[in-house]
C-alpha cells in the first residue's frame, strides 16, 4: 500500500501515480509539510506526476531493501540540516 508519508492518506498497493498526484496537488496548494517532504526526500526541482511516481517507487523500494542505509542517509540529511526550498 502506498501511504502519504505526510498526512497518511492511503492509496492502492504500489499506486505511486496517485500518491504522486496527491503530493503535487498538496504542494501546488502551498501545503508546507508536503512541499518540504518532497524537497527533503525526493527532489528540490519541480517535477511532473510520472517522474515523481518513479522517484517515489525508487524511494520506497530502497527503503524496504536497504532500511539500514536509508536510516543512515536520512540521519545524515537531518544532521546536515538541509532546509527545504519552496519551489511549488
Ligand atoms: Zn498527504
């Protein structure tokens, strides 16, 4: 199941297209939490639905297959304190 990491809205199993659409919709409405999650975890560049869905798929696959690596890289990101860029 694809779940929005920000607001926990649920989408069908592996339905990253709908999740991507949701994230883009929320971001274009100026929802700061959704924007900063995308910026921090996926990309700082404005992206289309298909491209974002692909990124999300890779992100979740990586998270499942390499949880330890993900925790480390997430920790490093937080430690470095990258501030989100408002691009949407
Ligand atoms: Zn959401």
